[in-house]
C-alpha cells in the first residue's frame, strides 16, 4: 500500500479496522477494571448499558480473557461471568 493510500484511507480498508478495534478493546477493558476497582460487581459492569452498547457478546467474552481484567477481578470471577454471558446468548 502506498503512502497516499495510507494517508487518505484509499485501498484496503480492512487494515484500518484492526487498530481501531484493538484500541476499543483497550478502552473497554480499562472501563471494566476502573468500575470494578470502584466496587461494582463484574456482573453489574457487564450488564451496564455503556458496555452493552459498545460491545457485542463476543467482545465482552474477549474482555474477560484479557490479563489486566483477570488480574483486577480474579480468575474465578472472570470465568463465572463468562459463563453468564454465554448463557444469555
């Protein structure tokens, strides 16, 4: 891909989707960690309209696999929450 294609977004648009979703996933993970540190339960955070409006069930499951989220909420809590997300789909 050439310089101008990268600069102006012409060409293969799928390449620009990956960084955006990674940054989005980072922001959502930070939200989960921050809210949990403020005392909210993980189930409450995952049912939060803010998170539900910004993430699919699949994305919410991926959040529960991120090391920083697991460290913040505990491995058992993350596994239990993942099962709850799977059962609602």
